[in-house]
C-alpha cells in the first residue's frame, strides 16, 4: 500500500499547487503614458477644468505624456512632447492610437498668414512656396485656418493657395510677370511698409519683376541689379507710360515750319 500512498500524495500536492497558482494575483501592467490628440485643435490649461487659464495649444496628432495615474478623473495632467509644456486636458480628447495628420503646401511664391479670414486683416507671417501647413479649421468663402509648421503660428489663408502635393506645388512655378514704374521716383523698401528701409530708388518706366504680394504691396526684383524689395502696387503699370503718373503733360511739339524770308527787289547797276 505504500506505493499507492505515494501516488496519492503526489496527486494531492499537484492539486494544491494548481489551486495556489490560480489564486495568485495577475501581474500588474504598467499604465500607458503616451497618447495622441484627436481633435484639430485643443487647449492646455493650468488646472483641471474649462475655467482654467489657457497655457497653450495642442493640435491633431500631437504626442503627449500622461503624468498622473487617475483613471476616474475626466481631466489628465500631461506633458506635450514637442514643446515640453505641462498642463491639464480633458481625457476624452486623447487616444492611445497615433492620429494621422494631413499636411498641405503653399503653391504660391508668397502667401500671407492673416489674423482673420479677410484680405485686409493683419499679416502675421509671410509663407513661401513649399512651406508646410496643417489645416485646423475650415471657414467660409474658401478660407482655412492653418498651423504653419516651421513657426507653429496659427492664422488664416485662402484654400486656393494650398495643395496636398509638394511636387505639384513646386511644378506650378510660372514666370513672374513684369511691371513698369508709373511715377517719377519709386522707393524700393526692405519690408511692405511705408516705414521700411529704402534699398534703392527706381526711375520712371524702369522694369521690375513681381515676385509676390501682400495687401497693397508687391515684392519685386530689379533685373538690372538683382535687388529685391517691396513697392506700392498702385505705383506700377503693366505697360510703359508716356508721362509719369501725376506729372503735368508736356506741351505738344508743333511741327517745324520754314520761315519765309522777305522778298527784296534786285538792284541794277
């Protein structure tokens, strides 16, 4: 009977070990700390709540690190990876899966980033062909609110100035048009402002090449010297003029008429 008792003991021991392992707590998984912003734009606040002071902006696809471990709270304290800012955001705007972001590219030689969706609004920054932006909001009348990726500036610009294809933006480059100075003298300035530093003075009917524009200013290049700067668009014309704009026209030149000499009777000797 001894061999049978040994077998029984082995079975009982195995059962006890299995029971003990089933009662052991499951291994604790470390909480996930990396999340991504889902909406196009959100706000980082200094306290958990919509009445908290706004510290900065978050944009679609931004990667953030969760700093607190509270699962029940609707607000999480996070750190923005791209800027290092720390603050609070609603838990519902975050997702554990990376969020795809669609970028657009400027397809004009120059395009102003404006404070509001109107051509006469304040210029925040000048963007150039190939510059990358992220669409944040679609406004009316063909205007988009975008984030300029190189400066992280937020502003408005026409959707027609953007394309999803970088190669397409580069291929659409066309020969800049030529204009002619329509006033007696025209200041070529370093910035699109009447207070900008004067680079040089252009003469009447001098040819310039347009490179871009901002409101009522043209960015031009003087082919003779290669100098580039800004001039008022109203002081240029597409064709040369006979007289400078605003200058009094010269009197018409009368045709030449030969003067008649008085007839003299010949003297006879």
